[in-house]
C-alpha cells in the first residue's frame, strides 16, 4: 500500500522505502541513469574547480588549509605512482590524482543524509534519485572500461602495435619452433583472461563496497531516531575509512595495471 505525496505515490513500508531509494532517475527510454551521470559530472567539475583554485592561491610562504590539503593528496598519489610505476610518463600522475579525488568525492556522497537530496528534488517534481554514482555498477564498469582502454594504449605505446600483438601470443609461456605454434592459442586465451579480469574485478570491487555501504545507510534510516544516532554515527566513522580506502585501491590498482602494461614479458 502507498500513500499519495505531491501527486506521487510515497513509500508506505520498509520494503517500498528501500526499493524507492535504490531506484535511479532514468532517461525516458531507460538507457541512461541520469542521477549517476549528472552527479558524477558535477563532482568532476568540483574536483577541477578546487584544484584550480588551489593552484591559483599557491604560495611559497605559509600555505593555507586548501593548499596543505591539495599538497597532501598530491604527495600521497605521487608516492604511490613512484613506487608502482617505473617507466616515464607525463600522464600517469595526473591520471592517478584525478581517479583518486573523483572516486573519493563520488564515494563521499554516501555521507549525506539518505533523504536529504531526494526530498529537496521532490519540490521540483523529481521522485527518484540515487546520490552515490559508484554504487551504480554501470558507472563503475564505465570507469574500469576507461582503465581497460588505457592498458591497451599504454601497451601499444611502450611496445608498438607489432610488439603488443606478438606478446599476446608468446607470453606467459615462451617457446620456440613448433612448440610456439601450439602454445600461441593457449597464450592468447591467458592474455585475454588477464586483460578482461583486471577491469571487471576493479569495477565489481568498488561497486560492491559502495552498494553495501549505501544499503546499510538506508537500513539505518528506517530505524527510530535514537537508533539512527546510536548506529549511524559509528558506521559513518567507519565508512570514512571504506570511502577513502576504495578510492585509493581503485587508483593504486590502475597504476599497477598500467605499470604491468608497459613492462616487456
């Protein structure tokens, strides 16, 4: 049973409440999750704006809080890149910084009260909204597909198109003569499994953790107010670790995968 609210059926029980908060705002044909698209896009511009502002305010003297924060993030990412990526590239560090901060911002949307943005948008006739883009498997697969293309691109740039194609059929099992011919299809299968396993695992790891976190916050929102404070506070504090760790893991694994892509096997 549902109740009418502003001309729209409002959730009447726990099941409907959960289903409502796990429903996306979609395009007319259902092909695009508009909430995921717009929120991730806005957060991308937030990242660019904050870092641009920090670069304009940067000083050689006593740094401000924003400069300290940006420098800390850049140092963290730079240390990860230097320890995992040993080839020369002008792209890898900016890419790693972008991934870490952008994914962290999308994950951090989980800290907003469950009903805050949905209730606000109801005044504008929007009755479905999911605010955590990384809890949408389509988005995490989209990001991992970008990493997939980067792996192929870095490999071809480092080894050449011919060298990359040769590696697909000659590694990981190296052989000569007739044995190389028999091992070529085996090598190719192993290479394809490794190539596709990387982005799939990257995507599902991030999605699984953020979907679980989102669902727990929704379940907490169903509890009485005193239980929300009792359970919501500790979970939010613990979730800070999850949000940051998942952003770091996505970034670090991307760097590792790209490092492996430029190595000759």
